[in-house]
C-alpha cells in the first residue's frame, strides 16, 4: 500500500510540475533546484537562447539498495514548464547547459568546443549533494560505474562523455546489474 501511495503521489507531482522524493522511507531527495533566467550554477548558465552547438547525451541511473530511483524531469529547467505529452518538458523560463526533459535518466549536455562538464556539475544544477559516500541525502556506500566500469575517483570529477551510461549504486548493489541504456533516437 505504501509503494502504491508513493507512486500515485509521484505521478500527481509530475503532473503539477513538482518533484517529490522517490523513496520517503530513506529520505532521499530528488527535488530539482528552481533556476532563474541568467543564473549560473557551478559554471553552468541557464539561458533562453545561446546554447552552444556541441550537444551530447549521457544516461544516469540511480539505484538505492538495488532499487531504481527516478531521475526527475526538469533538472536545469527554469519554471514555469510547458509539457508535451507524455511528461516531456518542452519549454521553460530558461534551460541550463545541463538539463533533463523527462524521467528517462537522459541528461542533455551543451558545451563549447574543447570544454567538458562533470557529474558533479549535473548534481549542482540538480541542487542535490554528491560526494564520496553521499548522494541525494544518502550517506554510506556509494559505487559509481561509467559504461559498466567502476569509477574509483571522486564522483564529482567524472567527466561527461557522449553516450556515457553512468550508474550510481547507493547502499547494496542490485542482484543483477542494470542493462546498459540504449540511446536510440533522442529529441531536443
């Protein structure tokens, strides 16, 4: 019953443009930072126009004790949001150079030639803490994987590369590792 109530609450919040924590029993916070036009967060601007030409995608999976945690739509998008069904954020007051349109886990990254962004910047734009052993309010074991390979360094320093599949495992690892994300056709 608790799981059903949490799912219904999350679905209702998506429809109203707010994001609720996915797993309230562990006190994870997945709400997104409220950005304003022209605001710069950790070197990432939120602008109406002037997105750089270099556009890449990475996929982010977050697991808590083996269970999937939804990466929310609207990371890096200033409110108010305009939706194209089903739940794709098509418009906003501004778009940061790092943002999400939906809950697929796909992160859109715009960079200038020769520059890169990091996983730490994704979490800064998201407005959620990330450090060794900590993410989304969780404290404890944190394993990071990039394209299926363990990343032993500081998770905030992981550079974002085209079509990278990043997995954060908080707590116990899943019984079966997640399947690699298939990017296929991605819009905007």
